[in-house]
C-alpha cells in the first residue's frame, strides 16, 4: 500500500512535554527525537509517525486517535500504570474490543484489538 492519502503523522498538543514523553514511553514503549524545547517527534517503524507539541492549554475533542494492540489487557494495564485516566472501560463492539483513555495532558485516545 502506498502512502498516498493515508494518515501519515499525528500531533498531540501537551502542556508538559517531559510528562507526556514519560507517559507514552511507559504506556506504549514509544521513543522520541527532540527538536527543541517545545517539540518532540514520535519515532515509528520506517519514519516518524507523529509529534508532541508543547502548548499553553489543550483543547479536547476532535478526531479520536485509535491505536491497535495485540494484547488489550496488557495495554490497558500499561496505560493505567503510566498515569492515563480510563474514560471507557474495555467494551465489545462488532469488530473487536476497545477502551478509551485520556493521557496526562487531557488528549483522548482509544486502544482496540480484534476478537479472539
């Protein structure tokens, strides 16, 4: 599949860059490239997949970022351990199961897995 018209990069607004990096490192094992005091790129497979931008305040709402997990229970535990707040407990839907959470900066995300 080509990259043409695919979502290629996602930026999260954060009020505390160091705290956000620590959360995503602990919860999902992400690593970062720092581009200065207010921006860190999120490293992914073949290319950078996103970034964290330091802002004064975070506006919630908008598109929901959904991550995939091979082990939903482990991802749930990692999010809680890292300081994420569970917004919707694990629930089933026709395509699988998922949960929703907010990161320490207030961004809403979800994690899903296929049915077993």
